[in-house]
C-alpha cells in the first residue's frame, strides 16, 4: 500500500510519500524556480541528504 498526501500550513508545505523524497524535493526546487540550493544535514545524515538531493543542482552541501 502506498500512502501519499500533502499538508500545507502557514509558512510551510510538507509532502509525504514512501520513497518520494528525491522526487518531491526536485519538484519543490522547480516550483520555486530556485537557482542555488544549499543542502544542510548533520554529518550523520549527510549521505542520506546527498541521495535525496541527487536530482537537483546543489550549490553547497553543508554538514
């Protein structure tokens, strides 16, 4: 069973979906028309952040 939904509140938008993080992130970057994206993750989570952001042009990875 795949669960997918969207939650929008003031100042934030959260997209949920099993295995959808890379796709959702790329869609949000495109939606905003972002030119430079900075990815911030702890050293422990840096490998996961790189995997999730592989589909976008990252200007800076910061851990």
